[in-house]
C-alpha cells in the first residue's frame, strides 16, 4: 500500500494532504524521515507523523433502514434526529450517499472513504431503486419522457431511468444519478407530488426485510460488491 493511502486509511488526513506532509518531511518510517513520495508500506513498518504512530482503521460496512424524519448526517446541532441517534458505533462513520429527511429506506454506513467515493462518483453508474407513491399518475407520454431524461432545473439533466407502475399510485423507479431530491423533482416536472419515497436497493445491496431504524453488517455476498467497487 502506498504511503499516502496508508495515512488516509489511518484516518489522519486525505491522500493529497498526506503528500504535502511527506514533502514537508513530517512523516517517518521506522524512525527515519521519509523522502520517497511513492513509498510502499511494508507489514512491519512503523509510520509516524509528528511523533504520533499511525494505525490502520478496520473498515466496516452496514446497511441501515433510515426512518422518515432523520437527516443523513452524523451530527446537526439544529436537528435532534441524525445518524448518531440510530447507530451505536464508537468509530467515526458516514453515509455512502444521501437520502433526504422526508424519505426512508436503504442507507450504507461505513468508514471506508475509497468505497464511498467509488459508489457515489458520477462515473460509477450504480443503479439505485426506489418505491415511490405519488398524488397524480403519469400518462404514457410522460412516462417515456421520464425514462429518457428530464431537465429538473438548476442546469441539471437526468439520464435514462426505469419506471414501472405497481398499484395504488405507486411506481418502482431506478436511477443512476444522485442529484438532490432528484426523484421528487422528476415527478414535479409533470406536476405530480411524491407522497412517499423509499429506497430499496443500491447496486447489489438490498434493503430486504430490515425494519425502520434497524442496521445490519454486510454479509459475504454484499462484501463481494464492496470488493468489486474498489477494483
């Protein structure tokens, strides 16, 4: 593992800032100042910065069924309902992707920045699936436009989407982008208001039978998805 990735994975700082620390001769390997930017860390190396010995974080991955009313943040002084109220984890963590306060369903909770960046990067093309209830159904012409892409304002254009009607004014929708409140804004184009929005899948990770507020570690198959995303 390259030294800058080691420093970032240890939770000290970002890779870019790690490079700055190496250039400033702040990083030591086995007690000696490191001068090689691309140094590959060995298993028995002791890495320190300003006298502090770094240790790698052990990555963890959970799926959470976020209830309505909770924000996708670890802490917000203006909101009592954040992720810390749902998840009892001592280590630092964050959500891989977002889900607005009025929506519920699947969130991925992790401390793995590389996995998170790979998952949410626009180039990933990862499909996310939702169950969406609206106050007004779309006609066939509107559905075709919904599928092919829409201008949802603020200079944001949606790419191709999948939409299938179930019953009771409810659709299954799949998108590959992640604009703020994207699905709500897509239906708003046709003067249709989303009444309820539940995310059920992110890539190969499914909500399945998790109840609201419950979280669960990734199983072996879900960990294969993590490995695939980090290749």
